[in-house]
């Protein structure tokens, strides 16, 4: 894992390096998600709703015909954002 040390500005601001912004699709004026964890803060781009829907459609096609029927509560323990972060480096 790569780590970069950043300085915090007077208003608590940090600048996300360009290489990371490009890699994770973080663009000027767009939102990011900040999540507190036991090890510190996680900054990430929000999930694109269209991409998520397309992945759900693809997954549905793959699952069709397998005889797998979803039941109420099956996804209770699944974090869908983690489930579909397969392509994120």
C-alpha cells in the first residue's frame, strides 16, 4: 500500500494528489465520502448509480438459470458498495 503524507491547511483542508484523484475518478466540484474507521479516516469517491445498476443487471444475467432464488433478508449482511468495488485498485 502506498502512503503519502499531506499537510492540513488552516481550514482543515487537504489536497488529494492528482494521481489519486485520477485513479479514483475524483473531480473538481464532485463529492467524496469520508468514513471513520478504527485505523483513521477513509476518503473515497461515491458509487456511481448508473455503474452500480449496470453491474446489478450483469450479475442478474449471470445468476439467471442457476436456480438461485433470492429470499427476503439474504443481503442483510452484504455491503453492496464493497461487493461492487471489484474494479477499484
